[in-house]
C-alpha cells in the first residue's frame, strides 16, 4: 500500500518533469471518430455525434504523430466510440510506433465485446508501451443502463472488462490493462463508493472519477466567439451543491483506506467544487501554456475541448508541430490565458505545475 510520503514524492517528481521539460506536450486528446452507438445523457459531444464526419485515417495519424517530439503523459484516444473505427489497431500502431509518448489510452463504452477483444489481441502482439482501455461506467447496473440509453450496456461493459483483464500484462517492455471511469452527475453521485468497491472486488482495479461538464456551467471567461458553445450534456446536471462536500469526503476516505489511488481525483474535485461555488480561477490553466491540445477526426485542432478549433492540419501538411508553433496557435493560446474550467484533463496538468496548491490538498488527504 502506498504511503502519503510516497505519494508526495511521486508528485514532486512529476512536478519537476512538467516544469523542466516545457517544450513537451502533457496530454493530447485525439478524436478518431464521431460515430457512436449510445445516447448518453451526460455527453458534452452529443451534438457532434454521427454527423457524417470521416474517421481519422491511420496514415494521417502517422503523419501527425511522426511530427510530434514528445508527449509526457498520454495520448487519449476518444470519440464517438473508438471501437467503431474499423482500422483502430492500425491507427494505434502508427501512433505507438511514432515514439512520441509512452502512454496511450483508448476510451470505450464497452458495448462491442467481441470486436474490442479482437482489437485488443491485435494490439497486444506488438505493444511495447503502456496501453489502457478506459471503460466508461456511470453507476451500478440500473443507473448505468438508464444514463447510457441502452439496456444491457452494463453487462456488456463487464464482459469487455473481463476479456481485457484476461489479456492484461505488466511485464517489460509492454503494459496492457483495462481501467474504469465514472462521470459523476445528479443521478449517480450516491453510487461512487458502491461502484468503486464493486470494481475493486471483482477486478482488483480502481475507478477513475470525473465531474459532468458542459460549456453552460463549467467554464468561465472564455473570450467572446472562442467558446465551443454546443458542448453540453443533453439532460444531466451536476450533483446538488449540498452533496459536494460529502462526495469529496467519500473520495478522501477511500484514499486513506486503499493507499491513495484516488488522490488525483480527490484533489481536482476539491478545486472543481471551489470553482463551481465561486466561479473564480484557482490555478493557471495548462491549456493556455500550450501543453494539452485537442485534435479532431477531421484534422481540426483546438487549444482545449471548450475552445473552438483555430486551425486544421490540412493547412500544415499534417505537421502538428508546425501548426502548434505557428503564430496563429500562439495568438489563440494567449487569448485564453484568463479562462478557467473544471475539465480534469486540463485541471490535473495545471495543478501539477502549481506545486504549492497541489501539495496543500495532497497533505490534507
């Protein structure tokens, strides 16, 4: 079991890495498809799904990632439902072989049991990095199926997890495993602890946790005309404010019981709730520093998911570095230095760069 001293030591190493390697990206969010089989009530990308956009071709992914020197943390492959991309293993291999990142995460809803297993077996054969399949779970079975809009989706996700767990390996040079993510909202916040305990008991794996988000209630001070104003969940809302402290305390208790596996989720959630209450910024955003780009399936590039794309890779011959270091990109990031949001993919790297605020909460955990 990890001790608090070990946690603080790990965070210090990550902070030093983040501030010493300022040329590297921290995380890159990659949309490989807009196709999806579900109608999740909390999906901020719902208006863009199944809109006829062409999937990202594997050969284009190769050109893009061959042009990126370093990504310190991970490439997060998302959509849509990435498993619906018919050439996903080829696309992942092209990214894998580009050698710009040691970690690749593939997000999935877990519905396509057989196809996911087929893709995973293919990927495992040549994997030399840390690759994870992140399965979305929105609560226990009844709650999950209701939010996802598809009966049986929980059981299919469990089958997918079982299959992926059977393929898991942690030996050098590769690392391959399933992980889980829960988006907390007004319908499922009471099931955080029961779901976490169920997954640990059944799979020996921990639950990642995020807060439902949308441009109408979780981002502030984006300059006029730059906000991606259709990124909103169709119907789900935040948990009641009266429950925020108890949600945080549940995570804090699980941290202490299980050796701090929830430390990142608890620390960011503490600040997420603070921002929601005060609507004030608590930390300088890493996205505005140019370390957390978003690339869409059609080649559009944005500084973050809440901001509108400012360029397309077509204009730069799919050379991402040329685009990201262009005057247009710098001007876009400069315009976003005053905004703030609750989005974890940007908040966690931001906290990692602010050692004082990160340690303040970690010590409290």
